[in-house]
C-alpha cells in the first residue's frame, strides 16, 4: 500500500515538473514578444546645454522618408522640403552644383547620412554621420519642417512616420543651437540627439578694485563667452569679440586668452595669437578685437573663452566715466561704466565755526608705504602716523572757505593736510583721512544698437564726506599798560641834545 502511494506521488511530481517547464517556456516566449513589441516604438530623444531651463523646448519633422520602390530607396517628405534642401545644398558648393533631388539623396547615402539597404552603411548603423560642408546649410534651409513637439523628458515617438531622416531644432532663452539631423535606420533603433548650442551672452566683469577710478588708474577686466558653434559649411565663419574704450586706453601686452572646459573651471589652456586667434594692435589704443574666424576650431565649441586685459583710465570725470563697450559677433554685448567721486574741504575759525576762511591752502595725498618714492610722513588727527604721496596741485579755499577736488577713486585711501593758513591764523598740523564713499547698487539696463543687444552696468559710489578743518587766530603781542617806550626815547633824545649843547657852550667860554 505504502509503495503504491509513493509511486503515485512520483508520477504527480513528474507531471508538475512538466507543467512548470511549459510555463517557464511560455514566460520566456512572452518576454521576448514584449521586447519585440517595445522595439516597435521608435523614439528620438534630445539633450544638451540649456535645455533644462524653463521655457526650453525642441521640435522635429521628417524631411526624408523611406521609399523602397525608388532606385535609391528614399525620397523627400514633400516637394517644398526637396526644393529648399536641394537649393541650399547646391549653393553650399564652390562652384555651385546643379544636383536634383535624387542626386542630393545619393550624396547623403555616400556621406553615411542615409543607408542604401539594411545590410550596408555601417556608419549609419553605428549612429555616425560623416562631416559635410553641405548638410548644415541644407538643414538650416528646412527648419520650418520641424513642426512637431519633441518632448524633452520622453522624446518623440516616430513609429507612425517611420524610417528616414528627421530635422531637430532646439530653443532655450539665451542659447543658440544649430539644426540637427536624426536618422532612424531600417532596424528602428532609438536615436539620441545631443543639441549643439552655446550660450549667446557675452559676460564682462570689472575687477572689484576697479569699480571706481581716477585718472591714470589701471583697471582689470574679464570677458567670457562660450566658443560658438558654427556650421561646417558656413562661409565666412565669423566669431569675434570686440571691446572699445572711452576715456581710457589699453595697456600694452596685457591681453590673455584662455580656453576653459566650464565657467567654474579654475585652470584652462592658454590660446596662442596667430594660431588660435588673431588680435589687432591695441597697445595705447581704444579698440581691441580678438578674432577667431580664420582660426575657428570646432573642437572648442561649447567651451568657455576667457579674455583678460588691463585698461588705463584717462581724464575721467563723473560726466565722462571710463566706459567699456564689449560685444560679440553673436549679437550680444555688455557696457561697463565706472566713475570717479569728489570731496570738499571747508576751512573755519575754531572759535566761530560759522566764520568761513578763504585763502587756506591744502595738499591731497594718496596712501603709500614708508619708503615709497615721494612718500611723506603725515600725522592724523588721532595722532597716528601714515604715509602718503602728493596728488595733484595745491588747492585753495574760495571766498566761502571751501575747496573741492574731483575725479578721485572711491576705493582708494586719501589724506588732506593744510599747507598754508589764512593770514592771522595758525596752521593746522594734522592730516585728515577721506571717508564715506560707499558703493551704491550697480544699475543695469539694456539697449539695442546696430543689431547688438547690450546690457549696461554702471557702478556708482557716493562722494567722500566733506571735511571741516578748524584754525585758531594768532595771538597779538601783550601790552604793558603804558604808552610804551616812545616817551622814554624822546626824553633820552632831548637830554642828549641838551647835554651836547651845554658841552659846546662851556668849551666856547673856556676858549675866551
């Protein structure tokens, strides 16, 4: 009995094993089927710099579709697309060619942009498209075909439109992108496109120490911009950065051009004049041009170009600040204005501060170190010793007891000292430090001029606080209370005259 039950159990176990084997086989088949079904969904996805910003987007459209009945296996998606694409393709050749639609498709097959059949053209199968001096120009001519939204998160499903060549365009505020080609091959492999774009904004910064200037000051500037993406067939290739100074000049041998991988990179590759760019003769002039056009290197596209240089301020005033007008060939620019400040010294009577004193003379000094050439020792009103170098000419108070000095650097340290007191007053031996020049928020506005959109940034400081210097009247010589020595002088003279008279009179009598 027990043996029979054991045999029956073994038979049931064998049946269960067979059932599990069948179920496992079905599961594997189903899994493979699901994979096949998933492969039927052909998507184009896009990624790239700037596309994660708010308002960014992309579009796509088919420009060449499959037609296996034709000799080449492909045709343009519409006559309008064919006409625009072919015309731009032919004009990009030097000399201009006269290919028809099929002739251009044949060229695309040769370049690896399209495949002639499922077993050929490994470039396409590997997702590689050979460089072409015509393709970019032709794509730019048919951007209007990109009428469908390309979802940035999920891509675009092109299963219904099928295999072929698609144009993809992207947009993001502050960026410029080249139109891109996406090829969906005969296997229906998904396509990932990386947007080729650069930020179309030139940035310019003045060194923190140069936000206010005086005549002769040296100011350091930095310009940075993304190295432009330029289509291979663009003729001419134009990429320039230009800066123009007003009320200043460029310092000789001060320009340096560096290429960095990102804006936050701490190091970079120094580019070489006449190899990576051309630069004009800028020393002691007002115009600087760094021109990458004839030395354009597509390998640098999307990286950061950093240009640093030094400007020397001219006869700047509040009304005529040091101004830099920098712009790029991408149509953006930045203007930076830095201004000087002023201060006023007021001379008064120490005993009556309402009495203003004219004709007092003062000298202005700029902070220096002991041992610097022309540095002199000064004692401040708090009895500390400092050193300064004389700046400008002697200033003299007017009838109102005031004297003003303009065109000073708000970020520098100055001292003022009286060098000559008004008549009847004592000289004040102390020097006084200028204070109170505080930075205001840098104002920013925009303007468009000659098809360039500029951001204008103006740095403004308050003037130095007025300084009041008090002098004391000189004391008069003390009086003895009488008529002085005059009476004694007169009396002495009378006595001497009388004595002389008596002397001569007595001699005359003796002689007789």
